[in-house]
C-alpha cells in the first residue's frame, strides 16, 4: 500500500465494487469485510415498539441481538443492589446511618442531637443539568446530593459515587472521583457533584467511559470522622436518565507524529474541533445551494465531542490492508478503553453498540500515508496523511471525508471535485478552503438516517433531533488510500 502514493495531479480511475470502494488505481483489490452481513436486525426486534411502549426498553440498546441484551441485564443485577428494573418502584427514604433521618429542612426534634458527634445521613439524590432540568447527553451533569449532619459537630464527609448504566454492558459500579463535603453541626445541605461526560473507572480497572444517553443508577460510599466507611445503594432518587441529544461522543486515538507531519502545533483537541467546524457548502452540481460557516457539525446538526487518547500507532508488521488497518484501530480501542472486546459496530440502522462503554464513534490518527479508511455507516475510521500532500487542508479533508463514510455517504464518483470524491479539486476548496459536498452525498446520509429513524419511530432528517449516537455497520469499507482523497 505504501507504493500507491502518487501525486494528486495523477488522480485517475476509481473502481466501485458492490461492497467495497477501492480508491487505488494501481492495484485495486477487493477487500472483503462484511462482519455482520448475515444478521440484520428486524424491525420487530423491540426497537420500534419498545421506544413507545416499554419504559425499560426505551433507552435500551438499539443494536441487534436482544437475547444478548437480556443476558446482559441479568448480569447487571449483580451490582451491589442497584437492580436495573426497579426504576418505577417507589424507593423509601430509609435511614442509612442507623440514626433517624429527617428530610432536609424539617428538623426532627424527637431525637436529641449529640453535640459531640459528626454523623451524616444521606437524604436523597437528584441528577440534573446545570439548568436544573433533565440532563441531555453532553450536558453539564450534576449529582445533587441532599445530606444532613444529624450530629452537632462539624466535619467533612468523603463521598464516592458509583455509576451503573442500564443500557451499556461492562458499565457497572464505575467508581467516580471522591469529593469532600463539609457540614457544620446540624447542617442540612444539597451538595452538587459534577459528573464529567468522559471518565475513567477509579476502581482500578482503568476502563474509560462516556456518559451516553440512557438510564443509570447511583450508589455511594461515604466515610468521615467517626463514620465508618459504608456503601449506600438504595438512596431515594438513585435512578436517573440522560436523555438524547445531537451530541456524538468520539474517541480519538493519536500520536504526536501525526501532528509533526502536518506541522500543526495547536493540539489534538483544537485540531479536531477545527476540522469538524471547518466551513463547508452543499452544491447541486452547478452551484452552491447552502453554506455552513461552522462546517460538518452545523451541516449535520450534530455536536461532535472528542475524548482524546495519546499513544496510538499503526503497526506495519500487522495486517496493513484496509480491513487490517481498521481492525488495528478497533483492537487499540479494546486496550485503551478497556472494552471486553474490540470496538463494535452493527449496521446502518443501529445505534451505538452496547459494548462500547458509551462511545459513539472512534477515529485513529496516523502519520502513515494511506490517506484514510472508514467503515461505511460504521463507527470506526482511520485517517492518515498523504506523503504527497501533508497540508492542513488535505489532512482535515481526509478526516471529514472518512466521517462522511461513517455517516453513510459512499463515494460520489464518477462525479469529481467534491469532498466525497476528489474534494481537493473543487474550485471553492482551492479558492478559500471550503469543503464542498455534492447533494448526492447529502441524500445518501439523509436516507441512511431516515431509514434508521423509521425503525425507531422517532423524528428524522439531518437535523438530527434523534441522530447519533454515531454508529455502526461494518458491511462496507471505503478504502481511500492512494489517489482518491
Ligand atoms: Zn473515501
């Protein structure tokens, strides 16, 4: 594959196969992918109906294989008392410290307070966003913990939240950072504890997670002066919902060599944000019909949010075919995110895979000169840099081109001069660096989204009120090595 790099002026043919797009004019090879071609999810597998009628399935995984889901749910009941299905049962405000526990604001006068003691009761918990509403995916999310010092002595309580997802597997009892909460004697207060969108399990596993939409449950560990460490798994309000939004949680694996090659010093986070907001336009073949000053995100109506992981490199001693490269990215995710298996996709009609720890999409940045590779409709891509053209515009174009594949757009050949087919040739790109989309690519992405939305009965269109969750199908691969991009 290394021999395929030629000057961009020599762009020539492009061969389109039924399941593979190979952009290699030297020796087009038919890469066979089709990891999941035999198991398409059926419309009646619970996705369509569950959304409207069955509360516990509303936010469940939309991937194929409901029997897997059931198995996973069964497994997840063993998580320290936080069972997935007790959302609708009223939880009583049981004393958890062995002392009578009044609600905040209603002091219990029946019990004399011990002025010499620091003794705290957790009263309830309420998870909200920073506007005090139901948190949407990507919001600033706060665990508002109501607690009361039922003793007369001031002190500091150490509180450690543990988070369990009811939607994602291997997302059980994830330890969040410990916070110190100071309380005066007899003080009752509500302490907001922020949950980040991305977090590592501090319980020692080093697994990485994203706070995707779905149902969650909280447990707490508390400890303080005179208060022995104890776990509280039945606190009132422990179950909460992260509702859908247009946010796409994207894991980015990178290595400094990529930025050295493109001579960019702004850092990976800025690079990704710049790329996904780089100005673009839609063209019907004759003229620009719509412009997007904020680029791909604005055009798609999404907000791509990046969690970056340093250290990724492709290994040329491993399988370095198109599929091999994408598999290397997927293998890396297993190691880096601590997944039980490599990062998974399902198909064009599915949502974020339940085994991916809440991440929607992933990108590997490589300094290898293969250009880019992506699963069409998939959630994995690799973006390399051409030896012939290491410009910033070209490198960012590859990233967005591959993302276009992930969102369901194939190459638009034989049309030439648009971002999904030899985009660097377009006059508007040459003039001001705009990424120019042909309408056929937009239609392909819209169709993909409409198909998926029809399955789940939500709203459709590229405005994406219900869009990703990124996602996931490995039925096709676009091999954009060599000449194409
Ligand atoms: Zn391509």
